[in-house]
C-alpha cells in the first residue's frame, strides 16, 4: 500500500498514519519528497480496508499494490485455464456455443430446442428451471420437472446442460441435473452463495453484475476459487449506462481485458447484453472476433410465444445462419467452432 | 399500451401487431396519422412484456401507460403513509434519525453506541449481525448473540432496532429482535425474499440498488406491498456513476422524486451514499433539506478500530453537532427532529 | 405527441393541456380510458419542447412520436448512403480503414506514416494539425504546415486525408487540404459549427460525444444534413461509464443500432474507444464483425515517442497483422477491405 | 509518479521503464519488494502522460502523485477565495443567489424579471443573449440588443449580470455588458476558450460538463487560473447517469467535495441539474444545506410561454417562498442570504 500525504501534511499527521499501519501489521517505509511524503506499507493483511487510511487527516490518496485477487489473476496460471467437461473444452482452441430457451416450458419445447441447438453446432443447452420474476403472477419455472426434461433432451443429442442456481439450497438439485451451474448477475456478490460454490467440485459460470467493474467480477471469482473450486468461467452480459436503446450496454471490451487480467475462460451473452433479438447476431460476431471463449444465447422455436424473454430470443433460422458466420470469424482469430 | 408504427409500416405488419395484442387479451384501437399509425392497447395483462412487441417488424416504439406499480404509487394513498412503531412515526412531521455502528462487535461497543445515538436524539439504533464480506477472512458478524446485545442496549435507552435480513431463512430470527427489517441494496431485486417479506407483518426498509432506477425501486416495493405488508420504507443510498471521488453518487434528488411518485416514506443513507465520513454531515443536511423522512447513518465510538465500514463511520462529537444543524434545517422545511 | 394524464387528473387540468397544445398549433384528440386520459397532439411544431407539458399539473408522461430526426433516419434513404470520394466508397461493400498518427509531427514522421498505412491496405490517412491540449505547455500541433505535409504524403501514396476541424474559422483551411472533415466528440453539440458544416459541400465525419446517446448523435447529424450537406459519416469512439480499466467503454452495439436507425455510414474508432494500444486489435475486429463501414485507428512508427496519444497508438507490425485478420472477418460478414 | 511492476516482471522490462522515465527528465528510485517492484519517478514534467508507461510491458499500474492541478487546489489558498464584484462577495459568508430567465426575450420580460429576482433577495440576474439551439428553427437569442436590455434592467435594480459566452470572439461583447462570464457545460473542455478567459480580468463561472469528473472540472479551472485570471467560480449542474426521471443527476455531493479539494467558490444550478421546475426548490435547499456558496436558478414571469427552458423555470411565487426557506437553511449552516 502506498499512502501519499497532502502537500503540507504535518509531522503529527504523518506519524498517526504510520502508527495506524504498524498497528495492522505493516512495515512502513517513509519517503520524503519535495512536495509530498509517501509512505509505503509492506506486509499487513490483504484484507486491510484502505478507505480507513484514506479518510485520515493529511492523506491525499492511497493506492493498494498487491492485487486484491490472486487466484483469479493471469499470473497465477499464465497459460490459461481450460475447463473440460465430458470432452468439451472451454477456454481452449474451440469457441463453445451454449444456446437454448430462457426457460424450460414443457417437454416438446425443450426437445425441439435440443434439436435446433445441436443441429447448428452448439455443445451446451441452456434453460432455466426457476424464474424469479418481477411479478408474482408471471411464469415461475417448472422446477425439478423442467431440469429432468432438459437433461433427457440434452442426453439424447449429446449436449451438456447449463442452468442457473438461485441460492445455496438449490446447489444439490442443480448439480444432479446440470453440467455447469450458472450464477446470475444479481447474485454476483452474494458471498454466501459464492462460498458454497467454492466447496463443490462442479464447473461454475459467473455472470458480471450490471453495475460491476471487471475488477469486482474477478474478486467474486476469487471467492469461489479460494474455496478450492477451480472450474470457474466468467460471463459478460451487459452493464448499465445512460444509453437506453439497448437494455444494457454490452461491454465487448471486457472480453480482451479479462483475457489479459485473468486465466479464466470468458463467455459472452449477447442476448442479455442487448435485450433485443435483432442485435444478437452482430454482437455475437463481435464477441467472437474480440476473443471470447464461448457464447451464451437465447434461441426459441417460437419466440413470439416464449413464456419469458421472448424479445431477446432468436428464431431458429437466423441462429443457424449466425453459426455459419461465427465459424468464419473463429477461423480469422485462429480458433474453431 | 401505445404502439407507434414506423413511417411506411405495411398493412401486414400492422395487422400482425393487432393480432398479437388481441391474442394477449388487449382491445386494440387504431389511429392512422399522416406519418405514423398508432395502436392503443387497452386491457390485457399488466405483466405483458412490451419488449415482445418492440422487436416486431414495423414497430418504432412502445409506451406502457398503466403504471407498472399501483400500490406503491402516490395515487394509491395521496395523503402519504406513516409507519408507526411503538410511538415513533416515520413519514409524518418528524424526521427520524437511525444511527449506530456498521456491525455489532461486542457488548461494550453496542452499549456505548446506544448512549451516543440516543443522547443526540436518534430514535432508532442500527447495527448488523450478519456481515457477508468480500473476503472469507473478514469479520462475519456476531449473529444472534449480536442481535440480543443490540436489543438489550436499545431497550435500556428506549430505542427502536433496525437490522439487515440477508435471506428468507433469517426472517424469523431478525423479526424476533428487530423492529425494522432492512433489505440491502444487493437484495433489492431478490424476488423470493421480497415475496416472503410481503407475507409478514413487520416494517421493512428497502434500499435502492446501486444500478436501480427509481421506478425499479418502486416495483420492488410493489412486490412487498402486493403480499399485504404495507409498512414499507424506501432508502436512497447512492448509485454508481463515472465519478469516483465518492464511493457512490448519493442521488439526493431521488428524495423529492420518490415523495412525488409514491406515498411511502423515504429515508436517506449518506454513509453508504458517499462512503466517506467527511461527506456525511453535508449530505445528511442536504437530504433533510430535500425532504427526507429520515436518515440512516453510521456512527462508532472509535471508527478507526471499527471491524467494518470504519471509513464512513462518524465520530461521536461531529455526529452530535450534526444533529443540532439537522434540527434547524428540519424546522426550515416545516418538520422537527 | 401523446400526453398521458395521471390517474385522477381533473377536467380542469386536462383542459389546460388541451389549450396549451392548441396554442402551439396542435390538433388534439382525446381518448378517455378507464384509468388514464390520453391526449394525442397532431401537427404543431417538431421543435415543440415536450418538457413544457411534462411538468404541467396532472400529467403523467409525454411521448413524442414524430422522430426528432428525419433526414438522418433510415426511412429517408432505406438503401443506405454511400459517400464516394475520389473512387473510395464509404458505406458500400468495402470496409474502409483510416489510419495514421494522432498528430502530424514532422515531414519524416508523416511520410513514414503514409507508407505504413498504405502498405497495409488503408485508404485514408489521419493526422491532427491543431491539438488543443489539456495543458498550455503541451504540443499544440503544426497547423497549416502540418496539413501541407500530410497532403503531400497522402498524394504520393494515393491516400485520402481526414483531419479535425476545431471551429468554424478553420473550415476553409481544412477544406483546402483534407478530403474529410472530422468533428471531435467535444464538438458534437457545437451547433454553430454544425450549421456551418451544413453549408459546405465536403464530407464530414461526426464523432459521438462521450455522454451522448445514439439519438443525440443522430440529432446532431440532422443539423448538418438539414443545411444541405448530405455527405455525413458517424463515428463511435467510446462512452463514459463506471468501468475504468479502459478509458472509455467502446459501445460496439452502437454500430448495428445506427445501421438500423440511420442510412448514414458508421465508422468505429477503437483507439479512442479504449485508450489502450493492446485493446485496439480485438476491438477493431469486433467493430468489423458487428458491421462497421470503416475503422479509424491511430498508428505511429514509434509510439513510445509520439508527441500525443502514444499509449493508444499501434506499432506498425501489429497494425499490419490486424489488417490481415480484418480481411477475413470482413469476408465473414459479406464485405471486403 | 509511482510505477508498480507486475509480479514476475523481468529485469529487462524494469530497465526499459527506468530508461523511458530518465529520458523524460525523471529521477528514478527503485524499491524491490517481495512481490512487486515499485519505481518512483521524481521531477519530470507535470504534463507527462502516464498512459504511455501504463501500456508498456510488465507494468501493473501507474499512479501520478503530484496533483495535475495546483492553482485550483485548496492547498494553494487554504482560506478560500472570495470573488468580490461591486460589493457582492461570492465565496464568503453570504450565499449569493443568481436568478432570472433562460434567455432575454424582450424589454418587458427582462424588466419584470429584474423586479421578481431583486424583490426576493437575489444579487445577480441571469439571462442568455445567444442560444445555440438544437434546432435551426428555434429562437436563437437577441444578441447584443438583449444584453443591453438586461444591463439596464439590472442597473435599475442594483443587480449584477451573469451571461454565457459561447466562444472567444464573444468575450469582448460579453465583458462590456456582463459582470460574470458564464462558461457552459459543453465548453468546459474548450481549451482555446479557457486560455482566452485566462487572459482577461473578469470573473468567470465555469460549469461542470455532464460527463466530467470533479477532477476534470478542477483541471479546466487550472487552465484559466494559469493564465492569471484568479476570479473563477465553479458550478455543479448535473451529470449524466442511468436514471432518467430527472434530466440529469444533480450531484449535490460535488459541493462539499469541491469545497474540500479547491479554494474556489462553488455555485449550484438546480434548474439544469434536474430539468424540472418541481424539483428545483428541494434541490436548491439541498445545495445550500450542503455548503454551496451560491445558487443559479431559472425564474420566469410566465414559464408556460418562455421561449426556452420553460419546463425548468420557476414561477415567481414559489421562487419567493423558496428564498425564505433558503434563508433559514443558510442560518443553520452558519451563513446568510
């Protein structure tokens, strides 16, 4: 930690900072400059809250130097992490497509979905079983029955399954039916849930919150990794900005930034990222061109009558055409689908 | 709902929209203008997802007219709601101050806190018992033991207690010790929790998420109200913007806007709103001047050694001085503390 | 314009709105619903400020229906605009690359730049002659001398020239040396400048402001078009959000959104969009994959010693490699470079 | 400047940074830690672009230590600046109110305005003479004629005049009629204009841009101060966020933050800050309670027929009532109006 004192900070103020840091286990090195005194704190706890020093008298600014995340940082595993599930490798040379409906609605729908998704070359089927909706009168999901149907449809077509876990109590159930546990954007900082996910040995896809910085996403991943579960994938799905034409602003640049800062695979979700079906194909292409390790997309055999998220679900034909374009773009960036 | 068709939308496109709306139970009125055709949909479900129509061919824009919230709107109770708890009225002529430490740390601390808080004129003591922290190694709260201590300290000084409930499982425990259940910003859209809070008969303080619009806050309140629990208070505690000097941007204007749109009391939390102890007094004054029904503030007898949120906790003396200023400002806006 | 009255609006309030609209030349149609009265205003001025009605008593919300932009809208020229300059077509099947240094520094530098840029396949060279810098002590640009040098270098290699015009007084000078006049993000709403650009007959590239919505960008374009200058190109170059790793958040989704809403060509500037040289290649690829009609990028033969914007200027080799990848991606989306 | 190297940065990478810094005139001190090497650069230019080092190989992060602004910082004049104009002191114990119409429309209007404004206790009348509007067909202001009218009305009532200068060419004209030159939010980073304002000896009120951080506002002020014009006032008038109910989010916390970081007076403009007349009184009160040195507000004798900004202009009566409340709040914070 580096503490930069204000111009004109008194000796007493400087001493109080030094005492405070020593009290918390830091070794303190002092460097007196022409204008500013800088204190370097070494050791101490990683968890030390720098804001405590920041508001002390005479302090100009405080910089933390040791990364607040270690296990999630690229330096921890420079070659990158490949999450391997039943022969599907995520984070390797393949760009892995995960597609399917927002929610599992009935057997016919999920069976058709499996065919649409698999025929076009996706490796993973997505579908929600629990849908906590903004209205208590809306469709709330089929629960375990839906998971069972999706598992059967997936097995018939050799697909993996990804589905969302809403809270810790659902972990055993979801683990029984799903190959990847998805953590939604609103749960990105649900630390109790993150801790529990760290204790299991099941791949997790962690979505970025709509108001979360990239650093905060990596900190949440650290929480899972520190529990011993190393099979973590990250997911960009749009951030909230002043622009309203798209529901969120899909931060494509998060893809290469995360590739640089972390060894974890990064998946892009252009369906939630834009909220509009007509924007999914261009943004899916953009994400692959920017280096995404995979895509998560909503596809429905009849989006106009989907029970949820119809506006952002693709029709089957444009989805199949998109997959063709994505293959060419993957090639351009040295990968394959 | 009003659907505005694009200039040059075809008759077939218009008919498809009409059919779609009728299918969902709307009566449709058509108005053909010189440039745009406008379709008015009446009836239908409040829960209809307008985005479904928005992405259909030929549509320019869609406006929902019936408020998505009804029970939370000012029109539902024009005179305003007063939440009355053991003689303390929130939402009436008094500005109610809730203050105390971030977390209950030990008996001595919470007893001192009760004295500091009560001596200066606050009516409610705050303090967390469960602290899900970004690090698994940080202080996690005293749990039920802490709640017990806080209740005893509060009773000794005739204070009400407010404490945060993290998930539905904690509702019974918190209800036993606390007069007001606080819902944190990260849980503002935890619909399972909101539904469960609608079923109890205990006052709830619902905090605005850092990326939530005022309308979304009111929608979350609606969720609780629709369950039959009418004792809901809202809380502004800062939104995320590009400005970084303060941890969040404390949206003071949310106070008068919420007073206008809703009948529910609005409390302001300048401690979380700014993240800096030196900014709490001016922003507390601003919130009262803008019409807040109450304040929620962090105060600690020794902020430098607080186990959490020390940087935004006030020292006792400035807190007492602030209370004096607040009394004068409350008078200026026709209220009292 | 549609005016939705509040539930319970009085007859007198409704009448005042009707009178106000008639006063401004609108025909008013009234529709009384079960809950809300809706007033439709037809005719009247496009320039009518809807906020005036929005704050009147009894009004719930106001929606403007006629686009505030007409000449810039896709409906005005559904087939799209192709700006053709000396045989280079922007907005057609080619993706046009514009590259070069931030500023023209000296003859050697701009001549080398022309070679680097042209050898890799760009059609336009960029370079600033006037650099209003945040410090009065920084390099301020070579002025006309620099423009002359760039023109000569461009002519030698058969390149077009794009350079920024800072204010109306510079229009004649820039027009003499440059094929495209660039309007910077800070000038996007400099209406005097926009009006003057509408009067000339020279292609203009208009950059989106960092806090401007897509609609506001189109409104600014309308300003130029309404003066009779139809050769307008738009440029996405990043918006300001809470994320700080990149200097701005490069809003790639603005590319397909603008293609949908407008007939004007859209160029992407990943150099300013990210502010980091290491992020330019992935984001340039993303922009082309999303459908951009062109790219604007900073390249320097020695970025470490560039007099401005060195951190976001690419080295020549990565730039040349990027061009190869871009060709493959352009093919994937049915275009060429 | 502090350069923190990545964990595992090579000796060659470190040396390249050292060489680069020395090349730019820095003395470099190296500190090798257990995990990170930190390089301290002393001397060198204030204008050095840290981003250049930030993108070099092996660099983790770079922190600039010397404030990018000096003359604008609180340390430069700890007691604070009082701008004194014809007996009116801005930045002293008085809270100075500046009020009036958005634009000067005709003699009758500005004379009435002067009476409304002065009767309620304002010291300065505001009014625009040049209105660059988003439509070429809208009212563009009366120009010099309007300035003359406003000057006469002001003199009759003993008011100071504030009016906006749009570009450098207007400085002489505005200086002839106006006591304070206002710089609009869109011109906050118009460096040519700022430089020219630094050369005159006339008080300037500089408005914060809607996407500008507080630090950027202070940097722009530095530009004027460095030219020798020390009579600079700053103005908060709302920033752009995701919240849309108010036109901008009025960042009240900028008031105490600027008081802390700078010695310059800070004025608040709740009219532009909220864009809604009904939100002006609560936010004006909030700004004074937070410590603003003055207010800038739009008042019109007939807002419904104002030629510009009618929706955010107050009626005379609520304005007069507001002034009464403001007096009490000013007293509460130890000031007067």
